[in-house]
C-alpha cells in the first residue's frame, strides 16, 4: 500500500514517521547471530508495508564495538560485521525506491581509541594530531585534572603513561573525546558528513551532540543537589561545564551549514538535559537542529494529568513555530511495552502518532517487544559492568527483532548475539500481520492515518481538560476537527462531548464507522480518534 503524503509542500522530516533500527538486532543474513545490512535489505518491503517514511540507522561504521558501534575507528567505512560500502549503497537505493528516507547515526563527540586520529594523537605530545583530542596535565595535587566524571563510571580522565598527560572521555575510556574547539577537527568532521551526504543519506542523528565542547578552563563541576544513594555515581555532579556549552551550539550550527550544502536533508540531535534545555537546540535566529530529540514520553509517569502537563511544558519550552518531535523507544531506554504493559502500549502508540510533530519509534515497539531478561553476569553492555546495580543495562531493549515464531524468530540461522526474550509466539511480525486487531495492525493504521490526514501533520494542537485518567486533545485544520481521547486507566470511563462525532479509529481496532453522540464511552485502556461533526458537516 502506498500512502499518499499528507502535504507535499511540507518538509519530509515533518511529514514522515521515523523508525529507528539497531542494525545488530534487526536481521542477520550470514548466520553469525548479528544483524547486518544485507539482512536489513531483505526487510525493506516490510518497512514499506508498515508505512514508515524514514529509517534512522544506529552506527554501521568500522568499530571495535566496545560500545556496539558508538566507538568508531573509521568514519568513512562500513564495519565488516555489517557488510560493505557497496551493501550500504544498495540499501539506500532500495529504501529510496520505496520512498523511505535514510538517517544515519553519526558520532562526532568521540572516536574509538583505535581510530588513526587518536593513535597519532597519543603517539607524542608533538604529533600534529595531539590537539585533536582533549589532553591535560594532572591536577595541582596529582591525579586527574578536575572532578569530571564519565557517564559510564569513574573519572572522565584517563592517564597516558607514555606522554604523561590525561585524555578526556565523556563515555568509555576507549571513546576519547575529540577536541571540538580545534577547527581542524570540525573541518575533518564536516568532510565525514559530506562523505555520507554524497552517498545519498537524507540526514543524520547526531550522537551525544550536547557534549561536544568542554569548558576550556576545565572548571570543576558543582555537586548535584538531588544526588542520593539511589542515584548512579556518574550523576554525582551537575554537568555545567561539559554539557550544552555555548560553543557546542555554534558547532552544531556549523554541522547544519554542511548539511544545507545539500538539498532536502535533515539533522536530528541527541540532546541531554530534559525539557529545560531543549529549546536551545532549535531554530532560533541561528539555525541548529531540525529535530532535537525529545524523550518525554519515555521519561514521564504514565497518568493522563502528568502526560498533559508534560506535553504542555514541552510545547511551551520550544520556540514559537518550532517543530515538535516525540520518541517512544530507543536502544538506550527500557521498552515501552514492558514499562506500560501491552494494553497501554496501544494508548502510547495512538498518542505518539496523534501528537503534533514528528513521531519516532524503535524497531520492535510495533509488535510490543518486551525487555529481554538478561542477568548482570551475561550482560554485553559495558554500562552494566561499569555502573552495576542501578538497572542501567541496555541489552534488554537491544534483543533481536522477531519476524516469526520459529526457534530463532527468523532473525538468524545462528546463535543470536542476545537472547530473544519472552512472548515470541505472539509478539512477532508474521503472527501480527495475520491478525487485523494486533498491535502491529494498529501501528500501521495510525501511520496511515497520520499520512493521509493533514490535520494530524500541520493541524493545530488544542489541549482539553484531561480528567479521571482520560487524556483529551484535538487536532484541527481549517475544515476538520479530530478529537483524541485516551483512557490511561484499567477501568471504563465516560466523557461528555460537546458535538457529535464519527469514530475513525480505536486502539482495540474493533469499532468502526460508529456515530458518537453526547457521551463518549471508553472501555478500560481504550483510545479513540473521533472526527467531530460540526453543524455544517
Ligand atoms: C548515545 C548513544 O545512544 C548510546 O548508545 C551511546 O552509548 C552513547 N551515546 C555514547 O556514544
């Protein structure tokens, strides 16, 4: 089924639904238990069937895989585990043939310690690449230069015995930070972007983009006043001098200028700091990201009133006229189906596609994939080993995609790199494609509704009072009003309606063409989209 674009004059990154793929876990083609590009190529028809307008691929560049591809040792080659550059080109072509855009994850903040730039940089203090990374002498009393902590545990400074200085790493010690204050680094990275733009990628998701620049004075971070025994140790200090620095904003603008050398490309940014900081990453007078990623739906308590407040805060935190974006899952966050349960996962899906702005979801969310249970001892994610005991292991959400109910779920013929997890029999693509009331069918219908209904893309967002656990809002264009009512509770609800309406879609997928008069009845965990019938209609 080819979905008609909602409005061809609106930029693609506003119209489309974006699907994040973690290539290691999507489809294996060679039996090594790890997903790859040819595997992904064999699934492009599924993506077209689902109706997504863009895929965001987690990194596929050459990497020693200490952080599963977020530690890059060659920015302009594909890791052999995933395939070749030719495979990549074929994949981009196949996706483009199906009108699906390609967004590649790029990692500008740090490289692998195996990258030739770092190998040179650490070879001698006089090497021309020395200043490409962040080197510093020991602090006044010996030891690290200051109190900065790695997000993955311990000091963010690693001693280099040969050259007798410390280097800075915001993440793993095998992920040294590039020195973005150095114009040579910025120019080299601009060439990396151009390399992929010439290979026809439509945009980038910029990893860890908020932490590109560090305070040149290396000032100590202040204590985190909310720190207690339950807070993971890396959060002991507030990241004032290493996060969202003013220089970072201008470096992002430089990246955006590079992207704009090519037509119709977009920049998505992973930005930290929650809603309070998100506005900084938007188009102001000086353009920054097209889509600064917003994780509110994953980080909020799941109650109608809290959701309504969070949505309101976010919409007010971004500049007037800025384009919102919502995320329902990622390779770094516990799965939504496990957080909320399957019934509310349907509500979450309806919310995602009905809110104003670009919806992003994570491969497997559409079939309700749960977190896979992986013990601490079996964890592959370095985060778990380095900061144990805080539930930070990200393996559960990285378990392989399930394509069918066979032993290896159609993911591989070999041993999957992570266990498949539970409920494979019913939570797999083939089973749900054959079930017209499945979660997968709901996702497909929601995507299609958003694609075909201009009020859902460019229409106004009108919040309504959300009471007794029902989240209520409208999306309106000049000639259409859609009322969205989402029951976040496990018991039925009745809401008074001001005008009659026609039911367009419900989360259970079992009510159709129903006319709703003055009362709207919602079963437990039910969400509906209603077209309001105005008197002239
Ligand atoms: C954010 C990525 O999403 C995460 O997976 C990674 O570990 C860090 N950045 C470091 O690159």
